[in-house]
C-alpha cells in the first residue's frame, strides 16, 4: 500500500514538472531527435544511391557506395558538428521566440553551408585524415534528406506541444496586460489572445484600478515585482497605462532581470520606424521614413518570384482549369468562362481581375465588358442583395444565401478555386502573388485618406487579411493589415503569407 502511494506521488510530481517545465522537456527531446535524423540520413542516402533509375539516364553516373564502418564514422562526426552549428546559431534555445518560418529557413541555410563545407573537406583531406571515399551523391542526398526530416520533425513537435497547450494538458503561458483601458475598448485584443489557446490572461496592471473591469487587477509596479519573483508571469503585453517614464523603465528592467518576455502594441509610427534610413541634407543628418522597403532590386526579386510562381501554377493547375471549365459550361453554357471584374490598382488606375464565373451570366456585372451603364440590372440586383443579406459591413460585403450562384459555386469558392485565373493577372503583371487586396471602384470611393496608401503598390492574389481573419475582418481591420504589409515588406513575409494561405484555404479557418 505504501509503495502504491509512493508511485501515485511520483506520477503527480512528474505530471507537475511536465506541465510547468514543458519548454525544457521539448527542448531536451529536440536535440537528440535532430541527431538521430541526421545520423540516419547518411544511411538512408546510401540506400537511395543504390536505387537504379533514380537519376536521369543522360547523367550516366556509376553507382558508388561506402561500407558501414566508414559511413558510421562520417555520420557520427558530422552529425555532432551539424548539431554544434545549429546550437551556436541559437536554433536550440529553450524558447525560440522568432518566427517558425525564419527558424526553418535558418535550418535550410546552415544545412547548405554544411554541405559545401563537407564537400570541400571530403575531397581536400582524403588520404590525409581518412582513407575511404564517400560518394558525392550520398552527400547531396543526405543534405536533402535531413533538411526535410529535421524541419518536419520540428513541425510535428511544435504542433504536438501546441495541441497539449490548447487542451490544458500543459501549463499555458501566463500573460499580464499593462493597460488603463476598460475591457470593452481592448476587447479585440483580449479575444485574439484567448483564441490563440496557448495563453492565460492573469489580469492587468495600472497605477490605479479600473472601475467595472472583468479582468483581475494585479496592482502597480511594486507588486508586479513580487509577481515576477514568484514566477507567476511569463509575458507582459503593454497596451497603455498611467505609469510615468521612470516606472515604465523600471518595469522594463524587471522583465530583463526575471526573464519575462516584454511586448507592446504598436501604433502606426512605431511600425513605420522599422522602415527608416539615415540620410543627409548637405551636412545635416536626418531620418527618412520610407513608404515601403520594396524598391530597386527588391522589385526585381519580387518579379522573378512571381514568374516562378506562374510557371509552377500553370504546371500544376492546368488539368484543374480544364475540369472547372467543363463543369461551368455544362451548368451554364453561355460564355465567357472567365469573369472579368473592374478593380482599382496602383495610382488609382483600373484593371480587369479574372475569376472563374461562378454565377449565371445574366447576374454578372458588365462593367469590364464595355457594357456598363447606370441601369445595369445585375448591378442593381447586387446592390439590393447587399442591402438585405450582406454579412459584412460596407464597403466590404458577403451575401448570405446568394440566389445568383450556380451549383458549382459552393465547391470552387470553398477552396478558392475561383481565384486560380488571377494567375493570368500575374503574368500580365497588373497583380502580384502577394500584395494588398484590390477593391472595386465603388469600394475605393469610401476610402479614408490613410487607406489610400493601399493604392501605392500593385494588388494581390493572396494578402495579409486573407491569412489573418479572412471574412471576419471589417474594412478598417483589413486596411490596417495591408498597410502593415506595405510598410514592413520583405520576402520572408511573402513566404509566410503564401504558406499560411494553403492552410487557410484547406481548413477554411
């Protein structure tokens, strides 16, 4: 009986440690897992090299291999070295706070450097350090193999950790809000934090308690220190407060002393500060706030990226285009298959956006077909439907139970198949793969002065709001996300949006 109680007690202790110290446990798992993947990749690559017809016939390379003992020594030494390379570049921190996409790109980067270094070592030090040759294709296959499996392993491990956090199996990250706002004014922020499922809001702090607040008041700066000392706060989010500069500086110092993550909600100027350059007016140093970092060579790289995307798109989606083409013609034989819709792009110019026609031709607005007039029945009918059945606030609209739709509409809209023809806009280059959303002329008329920033660059196929809220965003929120994109553009941000687009489209979240 006593042993049974001890076992129960040990299980409780283990469970508490697992809940509280899960970051350390997953960090401990990550390192040997990576080592096992890298070590195994050498032997997997050797087997791949032995597969006949794996390479094109025109290469005509003899199949070469290496014995187990020699490969074992290579695998052990170079696996340890690669783990060391990732470690010194902060890819084995207990809490990796940078973006996951950036983490994966770093892994690819240092894997490539490792392959180059390994190749030089293998062929420069042969007969001096070792006697057995390792085939070049095994090195190449190893690079491809472990890069893929290390990234996949981290994705699965991260998703498993987040799953346990969402299910309350693991202790959620305790976040403290620094705010002097009533909850109604920051309801969107609170809702977003709660929806993440990995945070627990422990309350708010301010100089004075806010009357009629549902959040728990966690006192002033002096009491926050006690909170940090007792390890009851993992992170703080600064929104606004009545603290003076001295108190805020003290708060900042406390977060660094107790390793509490400090973040704050930015205003438009704070965001823009990341896009500044130091220049001179004669001998006067001045700081220039640029509209966007997308200029000069950045435009060239983005255009090359768009062309590559178009080639991949035409290769993959050609069969799907033909299938959807046939289905539309069967249901509504009238032409055209592609629907053109007038949109506004850079500098207020008009262009035609292409989509699959998912409604009957008589209901299509004819503004892009040189048939526009004030009494366009399709336009009048749409305005009537917007007024009666729109689930979004004007100027954005989404008509519920739209009577104009065809049977195929639900399928192609559900998975955004209707937007595939926009890749024709990509090759014409009045659109880009990732940009802000283009609106119709009647929507642009409602822009405020700051929202006209959206007309300073080309429009989208996918965009920030598409992967952050989708139809749940109102027009103001969507515009804010697009302006953030303009001011903070980089290729990594584009890549993140593209990868998130696939997830959003497939899961409809």
